[in-house]
């Protein structure tokens, strides 16, 4: 930094004039300057006392003495704060503070960070606190004005982020200087409003997070690692840490585990899944030295220092800051701060930090000089003299020494004795194990190192284990073994083609059974929770849930085992005909009413959701590829989608049809829907549920009512037709009619489970059911119930479920 010459300012005609070296400067009659001396002109004399408001003098010379008389003129700007080494500069209207470090903060061994716009994350319905920019250089932008009303509690006002890795693992100890520029709306009733700035290490986390839940608090779950600690969470803004996602900055208010915390969000926040994120870890908070007393729009600068110890950080971390307001008078006061990231020193808000910029940081070895000939790393003079005659190579041999070298050398064996004497003069055979010979000396074994490696992991006598094994339990290719009564493996002979393996219970061995034969599992009648017409059933979160199109306040029932059912209050008494489970949520759709969707996280408590005017005859709903998808018999938008079950968007179907059923097939990466009307194209497919393509159905005269996927094939069933009431497709594009054992049965649904496709006719009093292993060959079955029509069916968790009016039938056992 260049040496500053002596400066003296005299008020002449109301303007400052710089004195020359020949002017008389008599320090003798200025008490602050001490003993008399002369200027470079060699003259002495007296200067009259400065006139009130008329003279401001600043002198810096070789003797480093300074006199500054206050400005008494109330029309002039009062200098309220100074940094160490500051100058005072006349700007044509008033005097201003001028830090020497402006423009090159590294010269003073500090880094300056300026508050500037634009925002990195704007405030809005999903983000209550905008994240603005911190810049290492002054930024010429418009001023940003931020206000907040504070009372007895500290409230956040603005957040700032230097969105670049600091590239260092420590922030050295030193002085942090904060400058804020603002004013308040009132100081009445003894209100004292102060500002605070809290500094953060912004940690760039390496795993993704997902948020779930509803309302103004959400659960945040990390995909891996242990990024959270209990100290992250607090209801106090000035204590808690924060979580930054692509949508905004949120306070951590609750801790559950190292991977799960609770955050506070605005009411309009939408959950995020698998997103990258940062954790804002608080370093320290510092309060303004005095209260803001200027009444807006008149502003005043506040500048104060905070001494801090060294902070350890990650090299990938960034620097963040949040400004807060606190009204100490106990009454609400609005604090307004003006942020301007340009070079206007009285108006901009900034931080001077002890982060070195262009200056060697001797807390980091990478910045130390040394390593070349004759150079050392921070040696004392005495130690330097002691090792001056040693080379760097010789010094390097001392690395790792922990005690006296000579003592250690004297304790070593002079010559090799004992068992190792046989190998001191020659090499051993390659890759062989070592043993002791008859003389107790080291010798080479016949066992190779590879053979010895086979013993890895052995925990008991090898021969005993081998003897206990069966000589050859498999006698024929394709044989199966089961545990016999004595616990020994028993061979099970192969079954016939198309048979399935069926348990007989207890200790009885399993047997082969033909689907649909006398050995096939039977249906069991269960007590319905209410005398309603049940339409659809789904399973999730350990709960079976069914919905009905009739009933009063009880059009939902739930069961943990598909046996014992309990009625639940539906969100509205409208005709609920379809239900599914996905992403931790049950979603049901209706073919009547207004807002024809309801959701529940547990199948017990239900909430009606707005469909944005999409009040069409919704028939079926499924979940796949991260979204819920529903299809309708009618309407201008016969498809609607939702990422969360709460917000729905209408989509255009491939054609106007009576769309009856929709499923998602992960193996094909497709959504597939079938319709009850249309010519040559009663099927449509889509990879994303937004863009749909018509596909030729196997027959146009049939109303296709249900579709399922299993065993590598798609199967659809119809409500009419003669002996061909099913069609199949390997890919959802090409469809083939299949012969079935019935004529004009109203098959409303088909499901896949236990290695079978199963369809049951709704006109159960005159028809029955049919099953197929492959969707091609079908066998006739008796109706599960001959008196009540089957109106819906499903398969989940090892159980077939048939539904009707006040009717529940099950086949199978829950898989635990």
C-alpha cells in the first residue's frame, strides 16, 4: 500500500482546501498533538481555534499524529462509525468514511462481501425468505429495500449467499465487521430496534432429500448418510439451522434421527422428491452496537465489529448470512434495511471477514514459504542454528521418530539367531506356506498359498461339516427340496405342466395342484363393515381400503388383514368407484359430485381435493412413474394427473372414448387404458400419462372393462362377447382375442396374483368366474357368491378380494 502524504483540510468559502507543505502547522497549541514541532517548511506559529462548523482537519504524517475536529453543522453528515485505518473524503456535499481496503480488501488481509441483487431464490408461495446474492466485488445494481415488523422475538429479515465454494478448510480467527443501512417507522413508547446478522457455513450435501406431509410443517428425509444432528433443530430463528432446496430456505424446527428432521414451510409449499440441498450451519450471531433511530425513509448506517475464533469448515462449503430484527421496547416496530452492492460507502451493506484474500494464511501449510534450498517452515532461530548443517534429505529421515534413536538402535539384535537362521542366505520357494521342521527351524510346506486361502472364514472342524452334508440331494434336474418332519431335506417330485405348488399347512409337505381344481384355494365370506355397494379395493401402508358408491358418511372401510373391516368417514357422500395407493397416499376417485377426488395417508382420515372443474365420470385410478393417473367415461379431459394426489391437471386422451380402466406397467414403462366404446381402437398407451397413442383393440364390438399385467403379458376382459371375452398383448400395442368358457358374462375387472389371472362376472347369480395361468387358456370357475353381484375385485399382499353389496370375499393368506 502506498504511503499517504500529510493532509490538512481548511474550510475556504464553505469548501475544503488542501494545505501546502509551506503552510504553518503549529502543533504546540493543540493539546492532542503533544510537544511542539515544525512542518517540512521549518516554520512555527499559531493557528486560531477552528470555527464551529467551519473547519475539519485530518493530518497523517511521518510522526503518525492525527487531529479530527467534529462537524457541528447539523446540515452535514455526522460520521457515526470508522474502521481501523479509515480516511475521510469530501464528496462535494459532505464528508464520508473511506476504508483503505475498498477495491482491494486483500491488501488489509481481509475479504469484503457486498450485499447485492438479484435473488438466488425469490420469495413466494413456496419460499417465505428470499435468498439474495453476496458478492466479493461491489456490484452496480439498484437498491434493494427489505422490511420486517419485529416485537419481543427475533425475526428474519433477509438471507444472503456467496454461491461459490470458499475452497478452504478453516476461517481464521479475527474481526468480522458488519455494515447495515436502515431506519424504523417509529421510536415512540421507548421502542429500541436493533439488527443482527448471523453468519452460516453453507454445507453442500452429497445426498438427495425428499419432503413429505402437509401443512406448514413437513418431514424431510435424507436418502443416505447422517447429515443431521439434534442441534440443527430449534423453534428460535437465531439458534436453529436451515435447509436450502431448489425451492427455498426453510428453518429446521424438529429432529427425529440423523436422516430425518422437520422443517417449517409456507402454506403453498409443494413437496420435493430426490432433490439436492444445502444445510446452513450457524457460526455466530452479532447484534448492532446501537439501536436504529432514523425514521424511514431517512436511513442511518450501523457498523460494528465482532471478534471470533477460528472456524473449521469443508473446502466445498459456501458463506451465508441472515439479517434479523428485534424490537427491544416490547412493541411492534418495522425495521427497513437498504441493500446496495455498489461502492457508495455510506449506503451499501457489507461484511469485512478475516477470510484472507490474496494474503498468505499461515494457518494453512499450503500458504507457507519453504521447501527450496536454505528455507525452513516457521523455525525458531535456535532450532535453525541447530540444524543449519543438515541437508533436507537428512532431516527427512527423522520423520516418524517417537523416542531416542540411539536407545532404539542399541536394543536391536546384532545378528539373526533362532528359527529364522535357515532363510537368511537364500530365497524361499514362491507362494508356499511356512512350517517348522524337525529342528524347529523355518521350512517350506507343500501347501500353496492358494490352497491355504480356502480356509478363510472356517469357524469349526471342516471334516465334521463335510460328513454332515447330504451326498447328492438333487437327483434329477428341476427337483425341489422341502423340510421333512425330521428337519432333513426331502425331495419333491415334479408336478404336471401348469400346476402350482400349494401348502397344506402344519408340518404336511407341499403338493402340486392344478389351478381351478378341487385342490385350489376356496373363497371365504367376510363380514362387510356396512351395507354399501363396495366398488374397489387397494392395499398400502399395512392396510386394505375399500370404497363404495352408496352409504351415508361411511363410504370407506379399512382392514389390516382383509378379514375384520371398520367403516371410515368418507370425505363426501358421492359415488366412489376407484381407489389406489402410491407414494405413501391412498387416492380415491368418484363418478359423481363436485371435486371428485379424496386422499388419505392411512386409509382412516380422508380429505376431499379440488379437481379444478374436472368433474367428469372418473372410473379408475393408478399410481406409477411418480404420479397418480385417472381415466373417465366422459368429459373434455378424459385423463387427469397429479404428482401428489392433491393438485390435478387435465390431460387429453388419445380419443373420446368411454375409458373404463387404467394401470401402470413398470416392466414396459407404459400406462395402459381400455375403453367400452370406439372403433378399432379401444386401447391407448402412454409413457408419461400426458401424451397418449390409440392402439387397435382385438374386437370393436366388445366393451373392455378391465386390464391387468402379470407373467409378462397384458390381459383385458369385456362385459360382453361370445366365447372370446379376453384379449392379450405382450407390449400394449398388438392385441389378440382369446377363447373363454362363457358367453356374454359381464366381466368388470381382471387381476393377477398367486400365479393366476382371475376375472369374476358381476352377474354372479347366473354366472361365475374364470382363471388362467398365462392369459391364453382359461378355465371356468364357480361364482364366489351365487346370490349377490360382484361389483369389484382386487389382489394385494397375497389375498384375492371380491366385493359386492354388503359383501366381502377373500381367497388366500396375507403375506407377512
